[in-house]
């Protein structure tokens, strides 16, 4: 691929954004990563590649700053991974959550539309747009039924993407990502909470971990696989929105069993149920996605199984904690 091709990644320091930067660099793009904090500060997810890319500071809600960046960089590809992504955070500050997913996204789309050379644009959406669906599995035709601010904002974003695509002929896509995990997931997410706890208990750093519900289920995939789908969307001949999922449900119990087995421990000796951690009303259902359209039109398939993902995360946590 031509080394002069340029990509911009908003939310570059997060899980998905950092994997996107790495993948784009491998494809020969000159990459500009946009972060909210100090670009010279600690950005551990970018440690392996920050010397090969440009890192700049801008907030998604600062439309003029993003317009200036688009004019300076003139990217061929623009990926937006910036949002409030942890469910309880959405209820803690619903105004900020919805502002990022609605007003800020509208400003970004306007900046893209007005650019001298509008880049192809990817917006990271979420399975939470489905909330409490009436059908399972969920695909691109499933009606949105969000039950909390994050899903509602993402549902608005999907509709706005379609509107701009139809009215202005923008090459803009939404990736409706189901849960996707990696060693870069923050510990607030149950997958990383469990794998980190298994590693800490194995190393003698703690004795137990508290979990709200062992029977809750999710469609869990591997983040780099899902980022690969985002790149494929912008390389496709035509813009469209896609559900990205494994199509398989797994329970927190299965997650715990795999994680503790990886370090040779009996999970029942270390896992404690704590119903006080339950999120209560407004939680999403046990969502599971149908990614048939992505498989047919993009040739995308999830390459990393749940059974491989959990040990991968545990091993990464053991290595990190052992080195610290």
C-alpha cells in the first residue's frame, strides 16, 4: 500500500484505537492518533508504536479543533473510537454520554463533510443499541431498543451516519460491535476484572474476587479481530453498517472457569458472589450478534475463540504483574 496514505484515529489511546493504530501502520498508513490527554504523557497502549506515528491532543466535542486537524492531516481514513464505553459511567453522567454520541458526532460529521477531501469515516457503535431486543440473534435489521444513555446515544449515532451517507453521499460506516476484549481492557470490565484477579491470586497478591452474577452471558470476541472489521469496512467498495460479533454466548461462570484453570486454581475457592455489584434496572439483555452480512460482504470472520481469548488475557496479566 502507498506509504503516503494517511489515517486519523480518534480515541487512539484506548483499546480499539491503539489496535487500529498498529494495524494501520502495518498496512503502510501514516497515522495520526488523537487523544484527550497530554500526547507526551503516559499512553501505555501506544508504547509499542508511538515512535512511528503522530500523537496530538483534541477532544471529540471540540469541533473547530477537529476541523483544523482534518485540514492539516487530510486523512484518507478517519476512525472514531472515542466514547463513554463503560455502562455504569453512562448513568453517572448521562449528559456527557449523550453529548459525545450525538452533538459531538454531528460536529465531527459536519467537519468531514466540509473537508476539502472528505475521508472515509468509521464510527464505532455498540450492541447496546439493541438493549432489550425482541429477537435473537441481532443483526442489522433488528430494531433498536436501548435501555440506557450509552445505547441510546449510539442508536442516534447510527441513524445520523445513515442520514449523512444518504444526503451527502459520504463514505461513512457504523460498526455495531458486540463485546470485544483484550489485555488492554480496563479492569472495570468483568473480563479483565476476572483475568486480572486470577493472575493476582496465582501470584499471591490477593486472595479473592467478588462477582455480581455468574450466569450473565455475553457475546465476547477479541478486540484486534473487531478492529480488523473496522478497517475492512473502509476498504469495501460501498459504505454500509455492519454487526460485528462471534454469534456465541458465554457466561461469566465459563469466563471464571477458564481464567482460573489457566493458572491451575479452583475458582470456587476464590470467587465470591456479591449481589451488591448488580447494575439493577436498565441493564442490557444477554445480547448475541449475527455477523453474516460482514462475513459475506467483507469476508470477515472472528479468528480468536472465547476459549483462546481468556487464557491469552490471563497470560498477559501474569506477565505484566510479574514484571512490575
